[in-house]
């Protein structure tokens, strides 16, 4: 069994500010090559800080939180 962490694709800065989060949580767009706030590298995601944590400018709430490890992969040998 192998447990994986959550990774960040680096397609935008992680400010958690309203209007800056791509995808449905913020009503934003998906990946856009024209964005100029990308990090251009995949790294382990540090998690999110949302409105419930006191960041009033964030559109995220506790339902968007995640903790590592994120996924367990089990490989089982079969005949």
C-alpha cells in the first residue's frame, strides 16, 4: 500500500483570495495559459486557508479543506 499527498500543479498563486481561485469553488475558470501568476512547477500542496479559518477575503470554507495523505493506492497480486 502506498499513500499519496496532495500536489499543487502551480497554475496560480495560492492567495485563497476571492476571485483568484480557478474552478467551481470560486466560480472561476479552469487552466488558462494567459494567466501570469503561475509557479510553473508541481509541489506538495500546503493545504487551504478559508473563510472559516478567519481569512475573510477567501471564498473557501471548511468543506474545501483536505489533509494529507489524500489517497491510498493498494496493489494486490492476482493470478
